[in-house]
C-alpha cells in the first residue's frame, strides 16, 4: 500500500483559496461573504471536526474583501480554530439561545460592509443556511442599509476547481477503496446478509487507511435491484442475486464516491447485458470529458449508449456530479447543465438504467479533468460482471 498524502494543507493553499474568492467577490461587488456550512468553513480555514454533527451551535465565517477570513464561532471551537491559519477568532459562550452569536456577528459584518455595503450569502442550488431562521431575521434587522446578495457563484467557482493537493487526497481514497472492492468477492458467500456484507466492506476500508465510511448504500435483489439508496437489511443473499455497494469513504475530509456490482450465480443474460451497456456508457462519458466540453455533452454521450442498449429510464436523474469535500458537489451531468469542464474538476461518471420491469443497475467511477483529457481516479471496474 502506498503511503497516504500529508494531512492538512500549507497556509499558502488557504491563502490562494481566499484570494481567488475575493477576486470573484470584487467582480460581484461584495464587501464581505458570510458562510455557515461545514464544507464552506472548512474550505477556507482547514477547520476539521465531527462536532458539526451537533445541531445545537451555529458557526460563522466572514470572508472580507481582502485579508484573512474572520471566524465568529462558539467558544468551544476556539482551541481547534487557533490551530488553523485563522488569526481573528471571535467567540461567544454557546449555547446561548437569547443571542447565539448574532450581536457579535452583526458587529463583524458592519465593520466589513460599512453602513451601505453588500453582503454575500450562498443562496442557490446545493447551498443552505445553517442557522435558525429566527436568528437570521434578527441578524438582518441588525444590518439596516446593507444589501444581501447571492454569493453562490463565488463558492461554486472556487470549489469546483481542485488544487493538486486536493486531487491527491481524493485519488488516494479512490485507489484504496478500489483495492477493497477488488478483494471483496472471495470473502463473500451465499447466505451472507446485506448487513454482514456492508459491515465487512466498512471494516476493510478502515483497515486500508480510510478515515471513515460515512456513506454506504445498495443491497442485493434477485435478477437486479430497484433501489439504489437503501441501507442494508438482514435478508440473506441467494442464487441469482445482483449485489451493489455504493460508497462514500473519506480521507482527511475528502471523498471518493463510486460503486461496484457483483452477481451470485446463476446470472441471467439481461443482467450481463445491462452491465455491459453501463460499462460502455462510462467509457463514452470518459472520452467526452475533456477541457472545454460542457457537462451536458458528457451526459449526452452516456445517454446515447444507454438508449442504444435498451435502457428504459434513468433512475438517478443525472449521470454524474462533482466530488470533493462533499460526496456530491457542483456540477451535475444533466441534459441542461452548460458548465464548461476545466482542468482540476473531479467528477463522477454515473450512468444508470432500468433494464427490465422493476430492475435497475448503476455504475459509477471517479475521474479528474487534466489539461489533455480525463484521467481515472478509481481502478476501472472489470469489463465483465464479477460472479461470486
């Protein structure tokens, strides 16, 4: 096993991220940007903790027009935040429902925006505001004269292009999980429950050096499955079952996201044919994923193969997406996404199809866009359906 890449990032990485965002902010006329979600705060600070799982406390990061971001956070996070490159850390004793950091945050924003500036907050697709709505109303009332504008494009444009260090972390996770998938079939047998298989897979990922397996869905059904997001059940596997595991495993806060299909003998022809069509669709998507191409071009390349192969529908609604600090990021491989592919984008290729009534299959790989085309981050799946 190769050594994992270094954890964390040098200050120069975060400085470059902030400066790139500030250039975009200037183009949009924003004096400051308010961020509230785990991924956005971590992107600009390196603040990595599982404490976000608690809904009790809000966390705020203010990105000014120039200089380092300002953390406005509960006191409990001050020690960890002080280990990042952030120097200006303003805290309050939380939980304090009567004033959950709102007065402190309002003072900070007024100092950056003035009395009539523009404050950016992500408002668009795949963003959300992680604070109580009542608190947001209180904050808004404390900022008279300040215009609130959508900063979604600033965040989207910043995070879609990964640095070499980010790609290295994602790539390492992809390779290690690929090896786990490759070693899995000899450890499986008829009669094992879905829950036992999932548990075995998770343990193997942890032993391979992954930090966590926060996402694992799929299952086994006779002749193909019809649910691609279910948790495992206690149902024992049986002859003729098709097994799918779709995982999002993490290393140093970065995800891989791909699946593998297996079958328990005997395998009907329709299952083998569906696997072959999806494999060829992924090849077509890979060939189409080049700098300058549009996301919809990659979608159409895969959809053409699916339609030619008799696919009766797409169970996922899209055929891939961005990948990084979150298991799904911008952009989406849909028929109407006109995002231009650029070097540094990390994507999933995820063709899916219904091949018989109530029977579906999905195949997913991870790639990165290089200057001269796409490159596999996952080990390519076998060209023929693995049979157990």
